[in-house]
């Protein structure tokens, strides 16, 4: 039996398996991007794959605080696209 890695969603504070979350990364050069592979270098933060969690994260600015930089609106639209896939 393999160990399933758990991560915490910033918006809902739930512990979930890593595969059920979306990773957002601030890379070394300061760009913020959605990490679909889970392997991009940089400071990462996780959000639950739900529209409610993304809306809550945008409202409370938890990504800005976690990644210590401004988050463009295009990131939130990209997150919604990933959830709707």
C-alpha cells in the first residue's frame, strides 16, 4: 500500500490528496502560473478543484499572501478553465 501525499487547500483549509488539488506556482523569476504537472520549480500553493474554492481564494486574497506577490486575474480564469475540464 503506497502512501498518498496530502496537501492543504488554502481557501477551504481541507486536507486532500494531492491529485484532487490544483497547484499554483510563483517561479524563480517572479511569474505566477498554474502548474498542471505538479513539478514546476518555485513556491507553490494548492487550491481545491472547485469553483467555490477558487471564488473564495479570489475574495480573500489567500494566493497573494501565500505566494507573496500580486496575482493577475488571468490566473483565476485559467483556474476556472482547469476545473471545468
